[in-house]
């Protein structure tokens, strides 16, 4: 899994690495047709993992303890991209294979100094794929940190000034259990970065009596200029409408009266979210009181409880 295999190729001592992860090594095609198909598959995997690894690097860094770093890098042959997590001390590091081909995050723990290269596996010996980025970061930290060292929960984000993040728009919505690939969503004009939006959604959820279904109904009633649970009902002098406990609706006050209905929520396949020119997508699950963070292309990267 290492992006520098030449440093360890003659020094591997960990016997648990005898079964490589799928899709990492060249395919042994014996004819032209098979070779072309294998090459095409490698290119698809490289492109798919590159996009996810690069997009996830910044968010992974926010989930790590101080002095850890996260960056994306390809393997030596370029067949797959890795998300590399490096602790502030020690010589080991975690190499996460970005999700592809329907699989989740796979994790390898490498140490070029000792020559070990271990893939995290389940008790049955299968690769321990992680469904979300938060789960993968947590598993990698547990594998790299000494057992006696307490490991704080990696799901809550550390409070940091949001000014260090580029402001962005986003979509907030929900999927219908009957049609899980269809998204109903509203736009939010600013404050869309996960470091700002996740704490905001948790505060709004608390301000709305921890009722996720009621919260989804209120969020889908309007497009939003921004979300802020401290917003009151005072009449706005701008072209927006204040919704108490939610935020500033992106609709002129003059258009809101008993005879006026707001524009309907956007309905789009999850696979087509990338066409909506948004930076992030947040999908609420009222049944589980959770929110899943997606990139602007619709790829899920982490899932978080609304209960903080």
C-alpha cells in the first residue's frame, strides 16, 4: 500500500501482509483484449481514488490530533491514490486506500524503518474496509497509537476559528427511504464548509427540540442565505426572511404572504449532484439523527451524529 514501495521491498517482515489488497497490483493479462481491459480498469481506479483522496485530505486533517498530518499521494506505479496519515512522533504511518469499486476505505500501517507493512483486517482475516472517512481515521489512529494512550473520539470536530476555511455554498437535504438514490435538497449560500456547517446543524437540531423530522421539514421549506439557530423573527430590511431557530431564508420578504408558496425543493439523483455546482452536500437521516457529509460530486466522506 505504500507510496514508496522501493524503501521496503527487501525488508518486509510482517507476515500478515501475504494477502494484498484488491486492485493494487498490475493485472496479468495474457492477450491484447484482456490487457486493454485491465489497463482501462487501472485508469478508472486511479482517477476515482485520486479524486476522493485529494478531496478528503483536508477534512481528515481536521479529524486528527495536533501535530498529525494528512496528504494524498499516488503509489509508485500510479495505480491507486492513498490518503496518508502521519503522527507527530514515531516512524510509522497509516496509508488509506481511497474507496473505489464499491469498497470502503482500506488501511495499511507501514514503518519504513522497521520494514513492516500490515493491512488492517477483521477477525475473519478479511480486509477491514471502513464505510466512512471518520471511521477510517479512527481505526488508523487506534492502530498507530500505543494501546495505553487514551484516544479521544475522532467524530467531534475540534473547535477552531472558521475564518481559516474558505467559505462555500452547500446543499442540505434528505433521501426518501423508498428511493434512496434521489435527493431532495435546498441550497445554503454560505457557511458550507464542514467545520462550520456540522456545528451549526447540531445547534439547530438542539434548538428544534432534537426533532430531526421537524428539522428536515423546516430546512426543506426554503433556500437559505445562511443557517444560524440564533436568528430571531425580527423583520429583515434585506431581501431575506428571518426564520427563528433556523437562519436567513434566501427569499424576498415581499413575496411571502398567505397566497405565496415558496419554490419547491430541488429533486435530483445523487449521481447528478455534481451538476449543481455546489461545494458540499449534507444529507440528514431523521431515523438515525445523523448527517452524512458528501463532496460536491455526491461522494460520501463521513457520517456524524447530531447529538454532540
